């Protein structure tokens, strides 16, 4: 991973992020001069648009008679539902709620190949692209003047989300549960444009999986990681930009309300995820380099290739987590727990109950909300040493007092949850307990 990101140590990138977060207002000329390299590096991270002639991904352009089957797309495991594109950088743009387009996003979502022109689009409902899909649905229902008169814009949006389960249920032709069909009528035929880049540079591929806030574009993250801008180019048939030097680009759209069965798929948990309904990606154009290299990965019972990508995410984004939760000293996401099932956290404890505060703060952070189990220890415990964490947990906890459970969203791939996308989580306060000072006076009970 260090070689792919152009550094000697992964921690070098974390140190650069830490330096940017610690920038203070300069007090004199010397301080201003010291800031120039950092500001220059940040300014040089923004993407650069190039012409189609300069883009190697445009060496071959196919707007008809194209077929996905020309590429060596893998069926990874015996019981997979078909062949899957496993390393795609999926580009979408927030349709916006005020008429103007919003931020671009790059995510990585597996794509089951149905035929030469269509695939599944497995963006789980908590992912950014799925939110873009829902925003397109909201825009479609509020565009109907009758909807606005009958429900008001917000009422129409709430109704559409409730009746379609946030885009997870297909839109039928007739009335739905007492809600007039007109509230959902504009959904059918409406589209969200999508572009998929396969075989991008390592920093861009990595940026597609990082837990960045939706307001921060992955092109900017990739440029920061690379130390130079990502060159991007306009697509041929959709209003999106893609990395200019990608090996292969698929352009197309998903139609709102159209879902199709997807899966099973042998996943990074070591289990097959079962079939479920997801949007369908319709391809309108394929562009690629001459003699392109098809990029793919195989996931399964850890450790696999994605384990090292996940470990890099842990180390690189620790400074950002510390900025939000400053008492954190270190974290460890054991590969065997497939990252989102267990987080070991050391903290600089300052008051009783702080471990629980940290647990709840982690569960409120983007993709960290999927963390099934959190174990919190004191700062003198090395969380990279699992044996030491086990020793502290076994010796420091009273189970009834120090273990808490909560309900909330869980990863769509969690096969153990009581309901899809919803289940329980556990936090363990394995810090050393402080002597309690009993209260006194009339208020004591």
C-alpha cells in the first residue's frame, strides 16, 4: 500500500493530514513562509480537466454495438450469482435540492453483470451514491405541480421515501397503500447518471473506499495522496467527469424505481451475501485505452487483498478521528473482524463515563456507525497488541456495569443482524475504573 501511494510509510500521509489540521494563523512573515509548502500541496490537489484528445481512456469510443463480455470479468466463487465487476470507481453527482447539481462522489460498489449492456449497482443504502439516488427520487416527486399542491414539497418527499423504502422497493404501476399514485408517478422514467471507471491510478482507487465526508470530493483526496492533481475528462453521453487515464470507462444511468435481484456474492466477511434487489445500471457508452488492462480484486475470508487497503484507511484517517474525538490515542481494526465488526480504542481518560461517550461518538461517525463491537482501554494499553487488550478487558470489566448495547443501522453485509440494515451493537468499557466520590448532603439517596 505504501508503494501504491508513493510513500515509504503509510504513516507519512497521516502526518501530512495532521499537519494541515494543526495550521494556525501566521503571526509574521516567517510563519507565512513556512505555511507555503502546505498550502501549495493543498492547492495542487484539485482535479485538472483535460481535453478528450489528451485522455487515454478515450482512445476507443463505443456508443453502439458494445458488449461488456469483451472484458475478462470474474466469477470469483462457486456460488456467486454470476460475474461481478469488483474494483469499479462509481461516479455520481448529487442532483441537488435547489435545482443546481451538487458535489461529485466516487464510491466502490460491486456490479453483477446481467448481460452485455446492463449490470446491478450494489450501492448499500447508507452509501453516498444511494443518497444521490434518493435525492433524484425526491426531485422527481416534487417536480409534479399536483404533488406540491396536495402534499407540499416536503410531504411529497416524505411519502415517496416511505412508500419506496428509500428506493429499496420497486415502484408499482397502481396506487400504493392509500397514497395517490400521482405522488410517485414522476419516478418512472427518471434517471440518475452514472459513470464507472475501471483501472484508475492507485490513489484514485483508494480514494473511492475512504470514509470521507460527502462534502469532500474523492478527486481532491486522490490529488492530495498523489501530490499532484488527478486529470479528469468529460464523459461522452452523461454529464460527469472521470479519470482521464483510466483503462476502461462505462457510461450510463440507473432508472429510478427499477430494481433487479442481485447476488449471491462471496464477500469480504467470508460468507455469501444473499440475493436482494438493487438498481440496474444501463450502459450507454464504453470508452477505453487501446489494449486495456482489466483491473479486479477477489474478496473473501480475511486476510485478502482488501485487508491491506482497510489497514491503510485505519492509519491514514486516525488524525481526522482524533480531531473529532480528541481523547483518542490509537485505534485498531483487526483484520479477522473484517474491520467493521470490531474496533479497539485507547483513550486518554479524564472523567468517569468517558469510554461510553467515545463509543457513542464513534457510532455517529460516517461509516464507523457500522462498528458492531467497540472495546475502549486506557492510553497505556497498546491496541495493536490484541493479547494485551484481552488481558485488560478480562481484568477490568464488571460485565453488567461495563457493557452497553444499543440499536441502530448496521452494514448491509451483516448476515447476523435481526433485520436487514438494522441491529444491535456492543460497547465495552475496559478502562481502569476510578475511585468514586460519594455525594453527601440532603440530595443524597
